[in-house]
C-alpha cells in the first residue's frame, strides 16, 4: 500500500512540475509577442528626419516658376542687363507725362474721314482759293508776283486764261513776258487778229503759265499808240 501511495505522489509531483513549466513557457511566449508588437508600433509610428540634400529648380520658358510679391535682384553687377517682358496686356494705362525722343524724322499718319464725322479740309492750291485777275496796258505794263497773299506764302502765279488785243495795230505777235531784275526769262506769244469793231482782238485762250514769286509778268509792247492790253485771270499757288 505504501508503495502505491508513493508512486501516485511521484506522478502527481511530475504532473505539477510539467504544468508549472508550461505556464512559464506560456508567459515567456506572451511576453515575447507583446514585446514584438510594441517594438513594431514604435518602429513604424515614430517619424524620421530625412538627411539634407541640394535641390535644383528648373525654370524654363515652357514651364516657368511663378513668382509673387516683390523681387529684388542685387547681384547684377556694373553692367546693365537687357530685360524683356512679353506678358503685358494689349492695352496699357498711362498716367502723367510721357516723353518719347526716338521717333523717326517722318511719321506715318492714318486719318479716318467718315461720312458721319468728316474732317475739315482746306484746299490751298485750288483755282478758286486765291484768285487773280489783272490787266496789263501800255500805262500799267507790269504785275509782280507777291511773296504772300491772304497770309499764305505764295509759290507762283498761275495764269489760266488770257484775252486782249490792240486798238492801234493788228496782225502781229504780242508777247507776254516773265521778267526778273530787268531780264526776260521767257516770252509767251499771242497772235493779235484783224480789226473788228474798231479793235484788234486776241482770241480768248485757256493757258497754264506759271510766274514764280518775285518775278513779274510784263506786256511785251508798251508803245502807247498801239493801245495793246492783256486781260489775265488765274490764281496764286500757295505753299
């Protein structure tokens, strides 16, 4: 009986020892698992500061880097660098005084003259602008072209019509002369006709004779008994 009892006690002791060992292993395994979980959380949860490195920014025409605020460039050096700005709007607002000194000597001007808003124009050299009518006779032989007329500078006298004749002589050539300083520069000959109603007529003629400023237009026959005359009409050509 004693032997049996002793045998059971030994078995019981062994069983209890194994149980204690299992519990110890279980605690060790649990502790290891908890440590792994905590270690994993700490490793993944903590942020890391990356090491510093140089950065290159590419600023191309196709992909420019936008800039806002005030840009101050102080390292340009002594030389002036060209600056090209191409993104201005089509219409620019300008205030104050603008001085432009690099215009070319001749400027192209475009003027819009519409029917609803016509421009006022003055024709300076039209025949009716500064008309002229004069008579040259043996007693009034000369007309000198003036330098100005109606406040305008005169370039020449345009004689557009001539008539006249003589009372004492006919059938001859009567000259109209361009004279300056007593010298005859040109002579324009007009034929005096036959006697009609007591007068030898020069047929009325359309002409285009220009006598420059300062020159004189003179009748070529100033003999009083001949009684010749020129009736002139035209206009002053002004500048």
